[in-house]
């Protein structure tokens, strides 16, 4: 038995020169994630340890409205001390990759480390960097996150 949760993060991003409109633009994602088997997810010897697939929608101002995305979420608390969101989505026939990291995860800074994410947007095939962003989980969304937890 596992669980599912819906998470919303939002913020601002800027394209690199020549990759999109100049200036700061909104960026957000709403993803559904959670392990299918809680026992495997919590077992450090299992390949699914604190790792799960995610799916949802992403919006990148100046590039696309709400667009379907799929990928993974890895809670790397022990090795890299980070939480990594890694997902792909398609825009105009191109596959784009979003990688966002909540970094420096420590017990004493959880209110900051679990709510702030630095991210990059690249072209999947070439690896060309298109945009950088900073996203946040807003505390006002905590009730909807908590209420979204359900059995898988």
C-alpha cells in the first residue's frame, strides 16, 4: 500500500538571451506523486527508496500554458541532502526537461529547504539551457497538500 499527494509550486523564471522573451515570467507546476508500495519506498536497500514517479502539469510564462508533464521525484535526504523534481514536457514538437532542487536539507532549516527550489529548463535532446527559475511552496497551500494525501 502506498499514497498519493498533489503539490503546487510557483515562482518566476527568466530565459537566457535568445531563448525567449526578456524579463521575469511566472512558472508553476502542479504534480501528483507518491509511492505505490510504502514498504519499498522506506527501505534503504530497495531501488525505490524515497523515489517515485510524478505526473501533472507545468506552466512556463512566455513558453506554454498548463501542459502535461511526467517524471520523477527523489527525496535524497541522506546522500545529496536535496529533493529533486525531474520531469519532461512537450512544447511545439520539442521535449523540454525541468530539473528543480530543494537543496541543503537539514533538520534545522526545514521551513526554508522544503519550500524553496532552484530550477533549470533545458532542451532534452541537446541539453541546451533555456531558463533558470526560483519556485516556492506557499504555506497557504499547506491545507490543500495535506488534504490531498490519499491511499494509492
